C-alpha cells in the first residue's frame, strides 16, 4: 500500500509543480498584458478547466502511442505518462485562477507601475508577492482536485501493479474485486491527504488575516 501512496504523491506533486511553473507565467501575462488573441486564450483555458479528465486521458494516450511521434519516448503506461496527463489537467486551472487573482491586483496598481515604467518581469514579481497568499490557496485547491483524478490516470498509466497504480485507480479496481478493506484503507489515506491540504489552506488564510486584517 505504501508503494501506491508514494506513486500517487510523486505523480500529483510533480504535475502540480510543473503546472505551476507553466500556469503562473501564463496567468500573469493574461492579467497584465494586452495582445491579439488574448480573449481566445482565456476562453480556451476556461474550456479546458471543464473538460472531462477521461477525454484528456484519451488524447494523451494517442499522443504517447507508438503511432504518434511522441511514442518514441516510451512513456505510455509509465509514471512519466501520468505526470504528463496530470500536468495538462493542472496547468489550465492554475493559469485561470492566477489570472483572476492577479487581474484584480493589476487594476489597483496599474497606473503606479506604468508611471514608474516597470518592465513586465518586475511587474510579475511584485504582483506575485502581493498576491502570494491567494496564489498559495489556489495551488492547494488544485492539488486536492488533481490527486483525486481517476479516468485519465487509468487510461495513460494502465493501472499496473507496483508500477503505475495510484490510490484512486487502486480504490476502483479493489472495489470491483471485492477487496473492500484495502479500498477503504486507501480511501482513508486519500481523504487524510486532502484534509491536510485543506488544513494547510486554512492556516494560510489565518496568517493572511492576522497580517493584513
């Protein structure tokens, strides 16, 4: 069971980190800059937030299959493949949430930044620091969602025992086999992780309230 928990955390946390590294700059760019196609990108990101995870799983499965160029990587039915699919799930979420958070701050400080002629990178850094607590809350909320994904991970990972089996896919297969004790145990572990993420979110909110009232 520990191996299943480790794979779940490895895949979800890695995907969350990559998704944050990709999504945060995209969100900041959309929040502060004006350019052609901006509205199209925003609509696309909002659409991707609501796409069923199974569809994302099928698309990544096709991308990583041997009939496609990415098939040479051999990532289908591997941990790397699951990280790819979860990264595609997290990036639009983080980018959209960050845009919404930073856009409000940008409206308040826009004239100040423009009057001092701050370059874009300096604006991004300042805004990120100003909204750091809200951004942390958004990322933690995404973690709680991505760690519970089932369909996409099962399609791309194959739910291979001791290799690509995660908590959610293990719960599904063990329940179908009638092994309810293991399924319940994994469910309790998963709930504990989500609870920890929520407690951490609550702690961040408390710190923010004490500092800024």
